[in-house]
C-alpha cells in the first residue's frame, strides 16, 4: 500500500475542498466536519438541490452537506455516529 493516495480527479462541476488536520473543510467561512480518516485529502461536493451537496471521496459518497445545518448527514438527515 502506498503511504499517500494518488490525487483524485473530480469533474469540473464539483467544488473541491481540502480536509484539514481537524477533519473538516471550510464552507462559507465556517467549518464543517467531514472525517478524520480524510485528513490531508481532497473531497468533492456536487450540488444536487438548493443548499444540498453530495460529499464524495473519489467514487465513495460520504453523505450530504446541508447548508442550513452546516453538517454532513446521511440520506435521512441523520449524522453518522458510531459508539
């Protein structure tokens, strides 16, 4: 396994954001938590409705960014939290 993944390519219609050391991205001057597993990588966001964005890591869909709540949720509006 390589120590670093090769750069991911996203279509031009995607907004691409860098996942910082805190596991989040900057969106409209605010922080949105993505995942600590994506630190140092880029995620792509594709607008699917007004203020709703699919958040992907390559071909893997991470969830939806809802600009009203400024968080990434699943398709049912729930946060992914495992204890």
